[in-house]
C-alpha cells in the first residue's frame, strides 16, 4: 500500500484515456499537495461558459448548450501572446488541467492557457438525460467543430489574437492531432501525447502488450489466476466467494467481474506498479495476491468494483457522472466510433486475460447499455481523421508515447511502422507510461521524459516563429 501512495505523490494531472487513466489522475491530484505556484495559478484561473450549438451542421437547428471552459493569462506578455489550447477529454474538466507540464510550457512560451470541456462530459450537457437518442450528437466531428467555434469566439471576445497551439493527452491527444489536421488555419501546431489516433474495434494488442511487459514469470502467475477464475464461473458458490475477495458483490454480470480482474492486471502494468503487483503474485497464492493488489488500488485510488464498469454506466442522469469519469458517455463513443475494446489476444501464450473478454462481450455491452446491436464501425474515424495524419500535407504535430504504454500501439510511432509523414515528429519515451510527458515536471524525471518535453518546446517555438 505504501508503495502505491509514494508513487502517486510524485505525479500530477494530465488527461484521460479510459476509466483507469482518469482514476489514476484523480488519485494523484488528491494525494499530491499543491505547490504555492499552483495555488497562485489556480486562484488566477477563471471559469466561463460559451453558448455552443448542439447541431451546428444543421442551419435550422438553433438549440444551444453551455460549454464550460477555463482560462489563465498569468504568463502571457500581451494581447499578441500565443495560446495553449488544452482539450479536455472524456471526463469532467477542471482548473487542475493546468497543473501539469502545460503551465511550464506556458511560462516558457509566455502563453495564455485555455481548457475546453468536451460536450456531454462534466457540466457541458446538451440534454437532461443521456438516452441513446439524446447522445446522437456525441461524436468526434462535433467535438472538433465545438473547439473551432469556441476558438474563433475566444480570439475575438477574449482578445487572444496570437498564434494557438492545441494540446491533449490520450483521447484528447487524438483530438489535438485531428484538430491540427482539420483546422490548420486556427492552430500552428499540436501536442498529441499518447494519442491513440487509430480507431480499432478489437484492440487485442493491448492485452499482448500487458503480457509482454509483465514478463514470463509474472505472466505465468497471471495465467493461473485467469484459469482459476474461468473454472469458477461454472461454480456459483465459489464465484460468489471470489467476488467477496475483490469486494465485487455488486457486479451482477459475471463477465463484468472477469473484466474487472483483467483490468486490475492491466492497470498494474500500465501505471508503473508491475514490480509490486508481480511480487504480490509470487509471494503468496496468486489469486490472494491479485485480490490484495485490487484492494490496495481501491483504497489508494478511491474507487470500487463499479468504477468504470458497464454496470456503472447505466444511469441516464448526467449529474451522476459530473464529478467523475463519463463512463456512460465514453462507452457510447466506444460503441459508435472507436471500439478500443481491450479483448484477449488471439494467441493465449501472449495473453494476460480471459478469452471470454472478446468482441462478443463488448457487442453485448453496447446492446445492454444503448440497444445498439451492430459492432462498432471505425471506418469513418480512420478515413477522415487517421489516414490524413500519415500524409505529408499534414504538418506540425508532435506524437510522444511511452514505451510501457499499451496505447502506443494505436498511436503514430516508429515501432508501429506508420511513421510515413516526415512533417510530423515522433518520440518513444523509454520507460515511460501513458501521458508521462504531461505530468508536472520534477528533477527526478528520466532523461527521456526531459528530452521529450525539450523537444516539444523547441517545436513550439518554431511553430510560433
């Protein structure tokens, strides 16, 4: 438990990737004391709202909703100062968005900072209920159009007439890359930290990455847990007892419990707990060690078995997600645009999760939550937003990824064989995890992370000049 808390104390806020990333950030923020500079910065950060059209693609539809944003001008030198445009992702946006490396960048570049909340997340709600019908305007196309309309407003109403650079991490990192590609006249560059820009329905490579990073010995222990869990699914009383070990009695669907177990192992690998997690599996019965790690995460991260689960996405009330991860909204985007389903890898030798976590499970999830019966179609995202990133006509995007991050498999990186565009910059940060370059800089950061941040600052200065 102490190992988890110590790790969290040295980290800061960045962006969301999936529920795991959001809860990791939140735990970090809660356990990390704000510095005097951060307190001063938060005091100078103002909240505002912009009347955004619900459906700007239909001239006859005049309905609007209040889209929230945060602005900080303390580092700007004047009206022509540049602006760092931080896109919040699939969770509530707060003034904490500026607590990471972005404030360091703003200070170096003498820039304004603006963070924009994504439609349907936090308080930026077009409708009073998150029904399937009401969420039809929740898409990447509308999110990018929102950002463009808001930026045009801010450049005039707020007087931010200098050059803009868009910044985001994870899903918001993808949005940042897409935004630069779609609206090059509005932003001169983009920082797409750990951005999974390739929409991928059957994201089985995530599981393979977890299995590989875990290492042979630890993977063998994980497999023992998976085999025991699969066998227990046929024995109701034993399964009930096993759920008690994980404090997961509230999970009605047995496969949701199987996914919880898989998620905890992936979490250990993705967020730097691998050694601690693997030691627990080796020191005792693997299932007992697995359950102990899960309980430690519950306590350290302030979550429970329902957090980020399909069962936790049933409520139609936006207020139930207002101060949290937008689980219902994000699953909807997963069902309709991205997939990103973290299924078991087809080769069991390279898999760290039950083969019951497969496309069929996620198709059932989409039907259960939204009545959607067809598997996600990722063609629109990949043809309109991903493929243009590979062409030389797209310029001014920086793609930093962590070598330990499973999500880098869907980004643009040399390791993925998709580094075709000489006008974008790629870095794989050795030993780094998801969005590590966006964390609060500290003296003990690795040379690789420091180099990635230095590279961005060099690029940004070039874009602005």
